[in-house]
């Protein structure tokens, strides 16, 4: 009977299309419930020991330089005559 509220919360969240992970720490015990697909992404030790989230490093986006038009000399080399 004590796990009934956990099953209800999990059922209700799944009905609305959410995945859920529930963590409970009390009296020296740790209880972890939820969807198995989601639990591998939960930082349990960081949560219980109140550590900062893991830093994620992302590749910085470098803006490319704007394309410069070809000079008349470059156009002549390519065999293209500039329109005047």
C-alpha cells in the first residue's frame, strides 16, 4: 500500500506523455523510482551530495566570413567577362 502513490504518479505522468525519475533520501536510505530509459541520465550522487551539475563542453560555433566577390582579374583567369 505504501508504494501505491508512487505507481499512481508514474502512471499519471506517463498518461500525459512524460518520463519521470523520482529520488527520495530519508533516514539514511535512498529510493530511486521511475522510467528505466530516463534513469541512466540522472546524476544521483550529484543530487544527494548537492554538487554542481556536470559541466558540458560544446563545440563553439565559429561564424564564417562573408563571401567576397571575385575581382575582375580573377574573373578573367576563369574565362568569365564581368558585366559592365
